[in-house]
C-alpha cells in the first residue's frame, strides 16, 4: 500500500514571503509565494509543492516561470531556484526562520 504524502503547509510562511520584494526583478508590492514546479519538491498534478519550496516573485516573474515562452525550461528552473535561495536568505535575515542547534 502506498502512503499518502503529507504536504508541509504554512500560511504564516506564505504571508511572510509575499511581503518581500520580488527576488528576481526587485519590484515591491506585488509579490506572491511562488511554489516550485519540480516533482522532486512534491509538485504533482493539481498539487502545489511543499510550502518550504517557495520563492518571492512578482506577478510578472511568477507568470513567466509558470507559463512563459521567452525562457527555456532550464532557464525557468534556474530563475526559480535563484529566487528561492534569495527568499530563504531574506527570511533568515528578517528573523522569520532561525537555525536551532541540537540539544
């Protein structure tokens, strides 16, 4: 029997990401939490990837990654991955995420 995948969901995390500037073009005020489109990150048909695999992207950049034709598939993946790394860094800088040392 195949067990059902438990997806990590966090509304506070998604809201925090949406407050950041776009981590690709830098625009502020129109940012969304963009989930990874990679199956390795939990993306499936009609299922978003885990919330910890998100990037702060504006509507335009998010759309270009999801439906755009200007970039190749590999370029879209690299664009999202770069934005994701920057997003996680910003969340740490702002104290939303923290490193916990083992007991």
